[in-house]
C-alpha cells in the first residue's frame, strides 16, 4: 500500500473501546491511517490502557475514567461501559478543547474515530463541532442482528423461549434464535439499552467496518440500502498495516519453539479470547477431550478465565501426563504467529470477530464454540455460510470434543474444510491488493476524511 501525500498536520483522534478485541482493531486502523499520512492521537481509558511504547509514532492521551476496583470487578461489562461513557465525557471534552485551542505540539484534529461502544465521543465531537466516524469492530452481519433485536422484541420473539431456539429468525437467515447476539454480560434490559446506544449514529459522518466485501456481500448490500452515511469495509485490519503488538497481556513466545517440533497441520490451537469464561467442569471436559483426541494441542488458559481458579491448578489428576506427552499450555499466546505456523491444523475458538478474521486469513479451519454476543453470529457464518468450521453446541462434553478434533485433523472431512479455508484465504488476499475492495475502500476513506475539513 503506497503512502499518499497527505500532510502530517492532519490529525485523527482515535477512541478505542477498552477491551483487547476493541483496542487491537482501533490501533491497527491508526497504523493504517498513519501509513496514509495522517498523524494519530489515541485517547484511551486508564483501565486497560494500551502500551504507548509499541506505537512510537502515535500520541497517547489518557482519559481519567474514575473507575474504582469495585466498578471493574463486580459490575457486568455492560454496566462498566455505561460508567465509562459517563465518566470520560468531560475529560475528553476538556482535553480536546485544549488541544484545539493550542495546537502545538499537537496539530489540527480533523476528525474523531470512535469505537461504537464509546458513544460519548459523538456527543463530544458534536459539542466541539468536529466531524466523527464510527468504527465497528464486529461483522456487518452481527451489526444487522444487533439492530434487529428491538424489532424482534416488539414482535414478541424476545425474551427467547426454549422451544423456539432452533428456529430460523425471520429476515435473518441463516441465524437461528439461539444465534442472536444477546449478551451474557448483563440483563436483557441492559443489553437492549446498550444496543440502542451503540446503534445511534447521531451526527457521525460514516461507519468503518473491520470486514471484507467478499465475506458478507448480502449483509453489506442490505445495510447500504438503508444507510444514511457512507460505509467503508477496510478489513482485515491486521493485514492492512505492518504488525506491531497491541496485546494487553504479555505474550508467551516460547510456544512457537514448541510448535516448531510438531508435524505440519497436526496441532489443535485452543483459545477463547480475552473475555470468555468457563467453569471447572468445562475445563475438565476440555482437558480430557484434548487428551483423548491423541493430537498435539496448544491451549491458552487465560488467568482468571476459569471460575474458582487462579489458573490451571484445578486441572484433572492424570491430565498432566497428557500435557507432557502431547500438549503445551500458556497464559496468552502470540495468536497471529501461532495461526500462521504450519503446524497448526485447527483453531478451537470462541469465534470473537478478531479471532475469526485471523483464522480465515491463515486458512485454518475452526471448531466453533461461541460464548456470548456477536460470537454466536460469527460461529453460524463460519459453520453454515463459509463452511470452514464445525459447531460445538450444547454442554461441553469430552467425547464430542474428541470427535470434532478428529473429524478435522484426521478424517477426509477435515481436508475438504481446509481446502475451503485455503480458498477463502486467497480471496481475502485479493481484497488487499492494489485494486482489491479493502484497499479501494481505504483510499475512499482517506479521501473522505480529507473532505471533511473543506
Ligand atoms: C470481543 C468479542 O468477542 C468480539 O467478537 C468483538 O468483536 C470484540 O470484542 P474477544 O472476546 O477478546 O473480543 O475476542 P476476539 O475478537 O477474538 O479478540 C481477541 C484478540 O486477542 C485477538 O486479536 C487475538 O489474536 C488476541 N489473542 C487472544 C492473543 O493475542 N493471544 C491469545 O492467547 C488469545
């Protein structure tokens, strides 16, 4: 991607959502826009602050979020986001007003790009008469599903009843009611209120998606039909910009040496992202499913991700032998490096949108076990539309896990799915090329941002 002649004096202010799956795509968008000549400031919460030293070209502006330990540990994620949106509004308005009055050493801010879960930024932009643009870190299809929830509630489908979970949702095929992105992280009322907040475009001038036209053409066409503002699909963002670490947790890079010793396409890589939680029974079933599959496994167990455990101290007796023979467990992996390693044959994932994009970009088929929100929509697309993943539904059970792993790593079915995943990878690569859809969309976005100040 060639640099454009945009002068560095045009500064874009980015406001990421304060979670790994949100910070990463926003910082990547920053790197991408920087490569187009814009200067970048990142205004971020103190909670889950990104590491400025990984981005020496950016200016970082911490926003006082006034969160107490109790806010962070005991509240639902939705309630936490509400507090952040309330507490950060004044600090952002004041810092930005100051920057705009005295542009030195900062230069002129031409627009604010904010994560859709940080809608307070739109109010601030409005107040300061600055243009704003929304970044959606989930898929276009998930957005449509989110925005359909009020309609489904008004039609009496929500709250969901058990008998309807397997039925297709009118107007949202191939989604079933059980795939709707209703969050586990708060009450239904909180979830619907949050969706109303994040669906509110207000005075924002455009929406950016970390997605690719060829992945979800009909969802995109549907959205374009109704949208009042331009839409830019410029993903996968991690392939648009040169890599620099965006990780909030230290990555254990030793696992690549372990992968180097494994046969090609033989390893199952297991990771549930930065937020999903499991209980001890699920931990034990996962452990035995992995061990009984007989395949080598690289398993990320995030500290604090198992209810009632610090880390892996409650793994079942006898499983340690399986680890010594076949496995490797880490607290956090360099996931992209892992997925691009030739030894990795399957990714067992919670189907967060970043993990989904990272896996399909490397042509790695998936075992899909979504936990909450948009992950369920992504899992349905992976298994039913793109057909590069096997679903793991219902209660986690060792026999089913073992069968799913063997179907993908040992049986012919796995070969076919790997071929489809490889084909998909090649299609995505084309979107990044000179005349590819994401590259064109990025050029359009650059022009659009420059036009905002005219
Ligand atoms: C959440 C939602 O699940 C996701 O769908 C939404 O769009 C953003 O917020 P998260 O659950 O953390 O994010 O999942 P995901 O979107 O997959 O992001 C996780 C990120 O952490 C990925 O970029 C992945 O590469 C990284 N990761 C994960 C690591 O670097 N190392 C690990 O060991 C695990």
